[in-house]
C-alpha cells in the first residue's frame, strides 16, 4: 500500500507507544520463528514455545500437544504445517479482541 | 475459542512482553475510539487522530484527508464509515508485516 512509509529510507519521528508495541510483536515472532527451519514461519514446535512462553495468560493448556495441534490447525489457512506472520497475526487479533471485550 | 483463557477469572502469570504489547494496542484503540460516538469503533476523525499521533513513522501524509479517506475505505469492510477493532487490526497487521519484511 503506497501510503505506508518505508521507514528505513525516511526521516523518522520519535517512536510512539503504538509503534513500539507493533515492533515488539514483530521482533518476538522473528525470535521464535528463527529457531529452526524457515526463519519467517513458525513450525509447530516454535509455535508451542511461543505460546507457552509469551502468551501464558491468554492461552490455557498450551503445554498440551492436542491444544497446540488444534489451535495451529485453526490458524494454518494453507495447511502447510507452518504459520506465517499473517496467520499468527490473526491469532493475536482474536486474543486482543477477546481481551478488549470486542465482538468480531 | 475455548482454549483462550478468560483472564478475569483465572489466576494469572506475570504479564509477558508480548502480552503487554497486545494490551497496549487494545488500550490505545479504546482511547481513540472513545472520543466520540460509539466507543468500540473509530470514526473517520478518530482514525485520523490515531494515525497522525500514533503511527507517524508508519503512515505517510496522514494529515491529508484524501489519504485517510482512502486508507479507511480500504479497511472498512462493511462500509459503515466506522472501523471496528478487527478492521483496525488488519491495518496494523499490514504495517507490522511491512516492518518485519514479510510477504503476505
């Protein structure tokens, strides 16, 4: 989308709180996605690690492989066993929506 | 989704960095959405305020009403002139994706 800045080639304002939060989510996704295989997608193990460590209050029973399997299956739109950033974003959108009390 | 915790009725672990970031995005959305009309959706004015103040490095020319009009039109899936949290989430997902260098 042409109205989005390419921040690497523009002079930047101070980072806002919202921009910092977006940055955090991107960085954390990359940290977990980089552990094995493709560094831009989450394998099932990477996904389980991320959910267990980073979403302990939002996803219950994350240490149960069946829970992770089901959750991953519900997100993996193209069913390739890896979660893209977009697929992951939809999960945290649902968690955020629930947390905020919004109906979809 | 039944595997998502209802955090208000569960004992909670310490908030992770990722959970704090999600919380920030929800809180900021609510702050801007609460300024006029429906407190759960962004009007065009609220959206422009949010983008100008909170996404200064990610969206260029946000003070131009035409840019805001186009951006809002591209997000407002049901064309009611208000952005829901879900519609807003899709925007920041695109910004995050671009920032992380992911292809959709």
